[in-house]
């Protein structure tokens, strides 16, 4: 449900939206065509959000997409850990359009 809401929000903001079922699939898609923005869940099957983000930031190339963690993990430690791994911003679930758009504007992605 959250993914459906996030899809609508970023689509309404003008982004073409693609989806992946897990971090490994997302990384494979990024290797084919690096997106401008990634909304990333922390807890995913196959590869966690942190594992995905570490691998993404290790990818060669000059394009560095904006990454926003969208997760239920709201502890300060987790937020810092996500940012330390390369996330540009962090929003906790459940979120609404206003809170996600505020985060996207803050990082220059809206």
C-alpha cells in the first residue's frame, strides 16, 4: 500500500516511475538505467535497503541519484545509519504527500 501511495506522489511530481520487488532487482535496473530518484525501503527481501544503498553508491559513473529511505524504522540511530550509508533523506512510514514532498524539496528533487 505504501509503495502505491509513493508511486502516485512521485508520479504526480513529474517522475516516470519504475518499481522493483527487492534490492537485487532494483540494483540490476539501476545498472541498466540509473534513475534520478530512488525511494528505498529498509526491510526488503533478498537484499536489505542498506545493502542496496552500499552497492549503489559503489557503482561507477558520474550519475548519483537522490535516495530517500521510506521506512518504519524511526530510531535516531537508524536514521543516522541510513544517512551514513548514503541516503540523502529519510521519511518514516506511514507518510503522507506533504511530508514526502517536503523531503524531496529539501534535497532538490521536487
